[in-house]
């Protein structure tokens, strides 16, 4: 799946499923992907800092980055460190389906 498509789907998912984290200046949405290799959670947060993306593997935070450029770079590393866990075509096709 192309990077532009992933960003578009992730942004649309955020807009549809975002929840405030209290004071209405921070909003986030979480996608959970379960595989035999483990559980991957992708959290997109929009706050005064900008767009922050957090990555959790089996409930442990493995990355927190600002912006999509850093996200794509980080996910390459996550995919290498956790083979079979990050499947962008499957994840973002499923995410688009729920929209």
C-alpha cells in the first residue's frame, strides 16, 4: 500500500474514532492489530505539539514519534525487530473497511 494511502486512511480513521483525553486539546484514536506473533497497537494523537504517533507491541511502548515521516521510518525498524507483526497492507485495508 502506498504511503499517501496509509496517511489518508490513518487520518480518516482518526477523524471518525477520535476521543478527547480530557481538556479537549488532546485527541487520540487507537488501532489494535492481533497476530500470532503478538499485538500491535497504533495510537495517533493530535495535540498542540502536532501529530504524535505511538507504537505499542504487546502492551509495551516501543516508539513515540512526531509526524508521518518519522512514523514510516520507525515502522521499518519495528517490522525488522518484530517479524510478521506489522503488515501495512492488511492493517490499513482493515482500517479503511471500518470507515
